[in-house]
């Protein structure tokens, strides 16, 4: 690529080791009829970048007035950076000349966002976008579909996005830069782009020193992770299990306000974890990050809007190893619920969760190791199901998120002749919402990157928020077990 010419003005330790407690209680118009193509688009471009919205006006769906429908769909997109922020599109595409900072670009179901910055590069436009709420795109419309089967996902790996790293972005992170109109403009040729999608239900990614292998959706959705910095070694697998689930959703928007929302997923859900950890003269850490791969099920056009059912994951690992040498290992499996979901109408919210919690394999009984000091470990796994638009961090629509925390503590082997304490805590929380949610550490990285686009004499790009839209939470399960039942392990005398 050539360097861009001047852009248009505008923009984009665990505190207690012996007790691990997990708290989880803590205007354009589009076609009318509810058309729903069930298969993904046939073209390579539409598969890679998403299907286009319908271009013809119709009275049933009204877009917000600042939405710009860019023509051509995936055929108008040249590439997308791995962070999902900058889209290179054909400058000759229909309505591309109407894009400007503050507008909402809508080119495909995955290419939707608030325009923060535009640069010209030959005949192409480099459009940097931020997240939008679903109601910032759609002013009026009703969207519904039943029988969405989750058995053949399109896998979208992000590649190596900046937001997967713990350190904030710096100019050198984005390659060669040079001043433009008093500001700093990155060279797009230095930006890694997203790799093409796959159809095998698997993805290998990296983040913050972790290698993660994620999969979906034959028997569930989960992630296998490994970490090794020479002093601390960790490996494990976390899975939300299910069998051939299907979903239904309903979303009604009137005058830019959600009036009704429903999302239900059936399939018989369970949770499963296996982990091993060890330390040898290493340091404890706490890492939280989104897994940089989407599992998407294109629904097709619903009332002219290309919607997808997307499964995404987050992972958090915190170590609390109380010595410079030791190991810990454990695993457990539990049934959780027959159905997950929620309903919202006229200001009233209600969860739809059929609880069926039952132990299949005890995490407490499996806990073993050779700790010279206390070994504590918390693994938190989040799985989010979203029906809506856009991609990766910026997915917006109706969502259901299940977050499971596994806490484990293994007492020092030096006290084993008396009592080697073992403790586990399991917490499961459901969050339901309409809009988008982004991990706070990730938002900090993105906002740091966007600050590099600020010219000294242009309006300031407002920071991207961590979430938008209404949300509700419910504790699905919370339990803590400690053995043996002796005072030394935190039990009162009997």
C-alpha cells in the first residue's frame, strides 16, 4: 500500500490465599417482510466480511438519520485491521463519499460502527470506527427468528489485535507514522489485517503470554489455555457444555428505544474445568482478555438487516502462589441448566433459566499437588451469545453472557501430617442485555490507540465506553467447600 494522503478532518492477588471466594451474584428504510435466509452468503467476500444490508427502501424498518449505507457489501471491502478498528473500503462504492466522522458506517453485518477517522489512500478510504448500540443504527423495526441451529459456525479469527496485549498501544506498535496537519497518522501498510474465516469450529489465538485453542460448537464452547514464562506454568481447559443447541430471539425497537427483547438458548448446559499450575521462582499474575476469535452463525437478512448469532469468549486467570515452589492440579464437571435466556417487555425484565445444577465430578475431591506453600488459583470463563450486528468487541444486539469462576486453594504439604487444607469455590453469573460490553482493560488499549489519531487542532475523539444499553444480572449458582473440617482449615470447632 502507499502511504495515505492527508485525511479529512475529524475522528477515533487474590487478597486472601487460604480462602478463595468467588462472588458472582457477583432516514433510510429497508425491506418490510421478515425475510430470513438461513445460509451464509455464497460469495467469498460476503463470507469474509459479512453480508450486505438490503438497499431498497421499505416502510417497516427505519435507520437512524446518520447511518450511511455503503454499497457493494463485502465486495467493497479490501481489508480490515486485526483490531477491527480500521476498514479499507473502495472509495468509489455507493455512498462512500458520504462517510464522515460522527456518521455510522453500515457496509455489512460485520462492518458497522461510528466513524472516528477517515484517511484517503489512493482510491480507497481507511475508515476507523468505534462501537455503536443497536439503537444507534436502527430507529424502528421488529426482528425475530426461531430454530437457529448452532452446529456449523463460521470461525472468524482476529489475528494479532493490539487489544489482546496487556500494554497500551504506542506509536511504534503501529509501525511508521508521520505528522499530518498537526496530528499523528499511522501508516496503514504496517497494520496486520484479519485472516480469512474458517469452517472447522476451531481457532488458535494468543493473548498476554497465553496460547489459547478455542472450539465450538459440537459438544459445547470452550478454550484450552497454556502459559509459561519460565517461572510460572499453567494449562487448563474451560468449557460450557451443551448438545446441539438451538436459539430463538425477538427484538422490537420503536423511536430508537428497545420495547421488547427475548433470547432463549436450549441444549442442556453444563460447566467443566481442568487445570494444572506450578511455580518455580516465578511471580504471580492476573490476566483478563477476550479470546480473539468469533464463532458466528449467519442468520441472513431479517427485515432487510443482515444479522448473525455470534458466540464469543473471555478468559481471566489469577494466581496466588504463596511460595516460590509448588504445584496444584484439579478438575470438575457439573450440569447447570436446561435452558438459558431472558425476556424484556415494556420495562419489565425476567430471566428464563431452568436450573439443573448437579455435581458430576467433584473439583474439591480432585484437588492435588505438591505445594511447599499455599497454592491458590482462580480461573474465570465467560461465554457470550449475541444476536445482532458487527464483530468481535463491537458486537451489538441482544446478548446473554454466562460467566463461571472456579477458585481453588491447596494448603502447604508441610502441614500434611496434621491437615492439608483444600478449598474450592464455584460461582456462575448470568448477564442479559441489549447493546455491547467490552472488558475495561481492552477499552484502555483501544482508547490509547485512538488518542494517537488526535491532531492538535481537531475535535477530541470521545473515549469508547465499556458498555451501552440496559443490562441485568442473576446469580445462577454459588458454593464454597473446604476440607478437612477442622479449625486449621477455617472450620469452627464442633
